[in-house]
C-alpha cells in the first residue's frame, strides 16, 4: 500500500492519485480545485511510469527538456520564463526523479 511519510521524507511509488493529491493538499494547506486535481492525477501516471523505468533500468525522463521542446514547438518558449511555470515543471521533475530513484532502488534490492 502507498504510504505518506512526514517531514522531509516522501511518497512511496508507485502511488495512486488519491494518495499523491492528499499529500500535496496537506503540504499546500488547502484543497485543490477540479483543474488541479485532474492535472495532478495525470502526472501521477507519469511518476508511476518513471518508477517503472527505474525498475527496468531504462533512462529517466527529462521533463524540463521535454517541456521546453513542447513550448518551443508552440512558439511559447517565453512562457517558461515565468516563475510559476518554471516552479511547476521543476516540481514535476523532482517527483519524476524521486519515483525513478525508488524504482531503481527496488531493482537493486529486488
């Protein structure tokens, strides 16, 4: 079962949208709106895929690079200079890295 750790610790991957959202809402100190819930639910799928990549020994995803390429294709690269947008993608990268790390540990200890 997925667990939520307190303090500097983190979520155990793979996880569910409900567990991840509860963790994030607790850290933010408020409930998220429908848009945020849907967005985070989709990203949990990405995080779980990163966990699986770590388990299988595949290369991790570089979310920041992929986001920059996406924004460039849409001619919106300037939007990535906005602090809120940069912070969001840095957070996504953090969780991708954490999920991958946990998957890699599972592979190494399994």
